[in-house]
């Protein structure tokens, strides 16, 4: 039996949608992409991968703020 992780499927869809040129997108496509990215974020946030990304971004942000002092 084949199982598909919804987060992986959404990541693939978002990847292919974002590869298109910006000029070729309509407002409806932009809105749908934003909704897909938001859904992907909600699915990834509670996972260990999501927590790792959040920790990494926190370290980068604190490094940037310390470097600007």
C-alpha cells in the first residue's frame, strides 16, 4: 500500500507553483499559492522538522541582531 504524507505533497505542489515566473501568475493563483504555503506551515510546525527550522531561524535572527549592534 502506498501512503503519501500530506506535508510532502504540499511541499512538492508549492515548489512547482513557485517555479513559475511571477509575471505569468494571476491574483487567484497568487492567493491559492499563499493558502497552500500557509497550510504547509501549519502541517510542518508541530513536527520535529518544523521545530528544527524554527530553531535555525531563531539563531539566524539573534545573530543578525547581535551583528547590527
